[in-house]
């Protein structure tokens, strides 16, 4: 077994702390990855605090992993030592069901094996990227193009693909008007990727101080969700709305901003259900849909797209000892726009 250092939540109610654990030995199809950077996704906070239920403790969070290959198993074909690689939200799936065969492993019928807080085939809990190293089957490892910095690329492994995948799936492009609700880790990637796809992007935010950032990120317009005037002025304006908000909020208000046949896509994952008004949907044939991350093939496509369009995440790099403070700042919306942990600080 490979002795590994990390930071873990020992329970849902305790701060993260230093934690030693074991990784499996490098199997013939495995890649051993030295982790240099790991993003802090809001999902890490939801799960470390067991807000969705089913969390496994102790939990080393982290699924926005950027790194280099330290060692490869005897049968590994895709990677060699020193390659720059990434690992996202899952590290295995059944590989046999229809979604897996189509490259939609995130919709695996047996359930994808989460990078952390999952149960591996041997019964061991998986542990994520707030750690020095990880062992992953080569089929679930991504290649990070050399044009991207490891720190700026790390958040692409979740925030990047979670916004890229629905925009591509619904064919959002230059003839569409897109609204992005919530300008956080996911939201700022949606603005960058949506703009690169040629779409007119409007940011709907609860934070006035983000107005300038929206402009700098390439947004066409910015509107405050705290003002009722926003919801009257923008009635029936958008073809698509991508909702990235992490806390419970009223979806009905956003439905009314869609054109006929418009789609509200939920990617933000609050822990409480919300009531729906049927008539605003019925009368304009509008849709509410959801989307979770993306498959391995599409994640590689997104990384290559970001390299081609010079897109990285806007980040604040922190040493791991600041992780608990960073969690509190994410909850207050006080980050531009993603914290990334420098894992050299753990050694
Ligand atoms: P984040 O950086 O914290 O951004 C969330 C944004 O939502 C905030 O910046 C804020 O934007 C807005 N917001 C937060 N609390 C709010 C409140 N009480 N009222 C109104 N607006 C609020 O989080 P993230 O990492 O982008 O993740 C966002 C959500 O997506 C989380 O629930 C996460 O678990 C989920 N997620 C889903 C997937 C998926 O595959 N579907 C993948 C990753 C993450 P403004 O200040 O602009 O209003
Ligand atoms: Zn995430
Ligand atoms: Zn499957």
C-alpha cells in the first residue's frame, strides 16, 4: 500500500484536518499521480458537511486534480512518467452499460465511482485530491494540454466540464441568448465558455460587486437578482438559462425569463426541494433540465477547447492549512472565482 498524506473531514461537523491514509499499489492499468494542485468545488463543502446525505468519513475531498504522472503500470498505454494529467469527479464506472459505452460514464447505470466518498471494488472508500498522490486507472485520467497551467486548469476538471457539457449538449451557440445564474466557480467558467462558443451571455447575480468581473470575463450584460425590476425587464429574453446557484432559491422566477421553448438547465445542487409552478412552463412549452459533469471523452474535448481558446479558471492559490478558512469564504461568495490548493504545502 502507498502511504499518503492529506486533509480530511473526520465527521460532517468537524473542520478538515491533517490525515494519513493508504492508496492501493499501482496495478497494471493504473497511473500513479503526484498531485500538484486541487481546486475547491462547492460540492466538496456540500459533501464534507453531508448536506446531500450518504457521505463516507473520514473524507479527503477534492475532484479538480491537476498533476504529473509519477509511475505507470505495466499495461498502461496512454501515459508515461512526467505527463501532465488531470482527474475529475469520478475514477471508474461499470464500463458495460449503454451510457458507459457511449462515453457518458457520468450517467453509468451502476453509478460512477466518485473520486472521493465512493466505495471502490475492494470495499475501500475512495479519497480525493486534497492529498499528495492518487492511483487511477488510465481510462479515467485526462491529459492537460501544455498551453494550460496546472493551477488554472485544475478547476476545469469539474467547474469547466459541468458548464461545457450542457452548453454542448443543447447546442448553445451564436444565435442564442444565455443567462448564467450565480457568478461563482461554475458560473465564471460558464461565462468564459459560453462567450467562446459565440453566445451572448448575461450574468444574473446576487452580488453587485461582481458587475465589473462579469464584464471582464466577457459577459454581454449583468443584472441583479435582488431587484424585482430585473425579472420584469428580462421576461422571455433567454433561450437558455444555466443555474449554478448552490443554495435553495425560487426556480419559477427564472422560468419566466425564458422564451417559448426555452430551457432552464440546473447544475447547481442545493440540498432542498423547491415547488414548481406548472403554468409558466405549460403556456410557453418551456423546459427545466439538469446535467451532471461530463464523460471522459467530453472532458478531454473541453480541456482541448480551453487550451485552444486560452481559457483557464480565475484562481486564488492557497496552502492547504487555509482550507477551512477557504470553505468559509466560498460560503460567503468571497473568492474570485476558485480556490486552488497548492499541494506542495502538504509535504
Ligand atoms: P460557488 O463558487 O460557491 O458559486 C455559487 C454561486 O451561487 C455564488 O457565487 C453566488 O453567486 C450564488 N449563490 C450562493 N449562495 C446564494 C444564495 N444564498 N442566494 C443566491 N445566490 C447564491 O459554487 P460552485 O462551486 O460554482 O458550485 C455551485 C453549485 O453547483 C453547488 O451546489 C455545487 O455542488 C454544484 N455543482 C454541480 C455540478 C454538477 O455536475 N451538476 C458540478 C459541480 C458543482 P452570485 O454572488 O453571483 O449570486
Ligand atoms: Zn465539483
Ligand atoms: Zn456503466
